[in-house]
């Protein structure tokens, strides 16, 4: 993998920042060329008035490479900060738009906190938006294991036409609400098993758990997404999980940590394969081996004719193309465990800290599920406006993906500065959705802001005026053709679990300090996570 320097003669700024770094995926030759062509197609000089009157890229505030490195040295302004703290300090120092030089092969990145810039970036992203990030995916799948993946990198890492070819195929399978909702009975069963397990771990006197709630929730997320993706029950919520499932869960946990280290943080692996990176490749191998075995077993099951009217997600993916199915299943497992469990934990935390909102939600849940032994169905889950509002509000206050990223494919003017095609743009959505400028009482958990007037059967007063009218300030699942493909699945899983959990327990937060987060690939809850779970009569 290498970086190619594309010199743009049209708009050279005066300060020496005229080189626009565009990543070339030498690991995925064809993809790289497509991406290059796509950007190169736009390299003819932009000469309209808006562009020529804008300040040059070099005039945009931001540190030089050397200054940036000094910030991370002992005593430096960004020493020991996580990504969120780092962005906040940089914003304090440089303002609402600033640029960071690309270090160790990463592209130059413009950080913006202006929703107009978000809109401009998305409106000009074209039909093949570029979001680079997890390049180890491409390397492993295309260079190390073409035997398994047949040259397909997967949604997360492909760009250009290769990305669109997969995305267009899998969109109807994964984004169509009805197709995803066919998993509701099994997801409901998994949520029930989760509650049964909590009950065995719960101290009936103190109502606290004798186990790590976060780990248990990750097992729930794993069990749920592997049912959707592999059409297989892993048994992770039982006393006797499938041994391969336990191995897969362990490797998935390692994968997430490795990916942060080698895909997000600056690393020399594109130039030199360190022993740590080789271990990462072993983890990839283990995940590939276990997942493909599960797929083979499921394929044998599918051959047996039965009277099912609908086809599972995996069957539909296999009908498209076996390699696409293998890649997509692995992407779903990799992207669908920590995200969903962190989001669920975050929403639960906000509900625990806002007992009156939790009570309000429980009134809705009791209407849906008067008998806790009853089942969740398409019919009784149709009308859950307060639950959906609580989920949105939880993800507004703490979006587990605090920023959205694109590589620009056209020259853009952002906040009055020229931003050449091929530059990274990081849009700080978390900051905006927590600002009083866009959401009244932004620090308060106010699900009512997401309700439509007259939409709540339980007589809750909607408060839509407390919500920003600008759709670009709240984007927890991204935006446009490249938006999260697991959004529907994640929402269904989270809704199902919250209904079951809050139907069974009144939840309160025990630690004296607020929930802590660490920023890895996402913003993940960490530290002391303890809830009190008191049974609901
Ligand atoms: C609450 C949970 C989740 C959140 C907040 C979330 C958020 C996101 C975001 C912000 C993006 C980038 C979108 C963009 O660039 O516009 C993304 C992409 C993606 N997500 Fe999710 N996600 C979640 C759950 C899931 C699940 C359950 C799956 C598995 C099916 C999944 C699979 C993916 C994939 C494959 C992509 C890449 C899509 C592409 O590039 O075409 N996500 N997600």
C-alpha cells in the first residue's frame, strides 16, 4: 500500500500545502485505479466565482506535521488524550474548521463542525462515495486470501465501482425493512434468553449483577447478529455455547482491538509487516476459517427442503454469489457486535438516569406486551413511537460514531476555504448534536423532541421544536448511498432488547460517576458499568 501525490496545478495555495495526498490501494489494484480515476476525473481546475473567491487550502488554520507530532510528545497539548478529547482541544485551538497533515501514509484531513459543510460534502459525494479507513480488510482479503474471497474486499473497504457492485446487490437483502423484520421472532427469543440469563446472574436482594453487564451484552449482540448473518444459533447465552462460537467471539474481540491499532492509528504495516500485524492476520485467518465452516454447514441445511415461505438473509446472499455472501457475513459480524452492544448500553444508561422517561417508556411497553410471556410480533411492535424516540435521543447525546468521514471526490468550498478533491473530511456530528445551537436543552434526555405532534397513543406531549431542522446535525448511521447497511438490523435488535429488558426490570445506574467512554473504532463504554435491575411486577 502506498500514497500517491497528485499535484493540482489549478489551485495551488501559497503556503506549501498544495499537495493533495490520495491513497492508492496497491493491495487492491483495480479498486485503487477506479478511485483514482474517479478523483482524477474531477481534477480539471475549478474556476467558478465561489471557488476563486474562497481562501486557499493553505490558509486554513491547522498545525504543520512537526507541530502535530510535538502535540503528542510529553507535555504536549494532545498527550494522552482520546480521539474525542483530541478533537475538542484542536477545535478550541483552531476553530470550527481546521486541517491536519496526513502522518505515516494517512491523508490530509479537514475537520469541520459546520453543518453546511456536511451538506456540501454529502451532496457532492456522487454515487460512489469514498470512505477509507479499514485497509487491513483489503490487504487480508485481496493479497493474503484471494483463494477464499476471490478478489472481493467487502463493503467496508471497497471503493468506486467495486464497492457499488456489492452494495447494489446486497441493499435489497439488508436494507429492506420487511426482509430484516422476518428475523423478529428469533431476535425476540434471543432477547428472552438474555433476560433469563440476567435473572440467573442477578442478586435478588441487591438487584445487582454478579457478572460484567457489558460482556453479557456483547454476547447478546453476537448471538443476534450471527443468527441474522449465519442463520445459526451459537448458544452464547446458554451454559454450553458451541465451542467454535466461543472461539469466534474471542477472535472477534481481538479483531476489534487490532483493527483500531493497525487501521485507525498510524502504523508502518503497509511498509513493513510487524509481528503484531502478523498476529492480526492470524486472527483474520481464524475468523475466516470458523465463519466459512458455519456457512458450509448452513448451506447443507438449506439443501433440505422444508415448508418455509421466506428465505433467510444468508440464503438470499448465497443466491447472489457465494463470495459476496462470505464477505458480507464477515462484515456483518465485524461491524455488528461492538456497535450494537455499545449503542444499547448507552441508551440504557440514559434511561436509567432519567427515571420519569423510563416510566413513560414502560407504559408504552406494557401496552405492547401486557403479558411478559407474550411474543413480539410485526403487529404489536408497529406502534412504538416513544421507544424509537428514546433510541434516537440516546444516540443523539452519545453517538457511538462521533464523526463521519469522506474523501472528497470534487474540489469543494468548505466554510469559505478551498478543499481540493482527494482530501479527507471529518464531520464532527457528535459535537453538533450536543450543542444548544441545534438542539434546545441539548444536555437533557428529551425523547419528546423526536415525536410528531399527535403521534403518541399514551398522550405524551411532543416537542418537535426542540429538534434541529437541519437533518445533517444528527447522523448516527451516516448518510447517502454509503450509509450504514446494518441500520435496520441494529434498530430491530435494540428495540427488541429494550422492550424485553424494560418489561422485566426497572433499571438504575449505580456508579457515582457518569458512564465513561474510550474511543476505538467507535466510542465504546468502558470502566465501571453497573446497573440495578429491580423486577417489574
Ligand atoms: C447502533 C449500531 C450501529 C451504528 C451506530 C452504525 C454506524 C455506522 C456508520 C456511521 C457507518 C458509516 C456510514 C457512512 O459512511 O455514511 C456504518 C457503516 C457500516 N455499517 Fe454500521 N452501525 C451500526 C450497526 C451495524 C450493524 C449491526 C451492521 C451489520 C449488519 C453494520 C454494518 C455496517 C457496514 C457493512 C458498513 C459499511 C457500509 C458501506 O460502506 O457501504 N453496522 N455504520
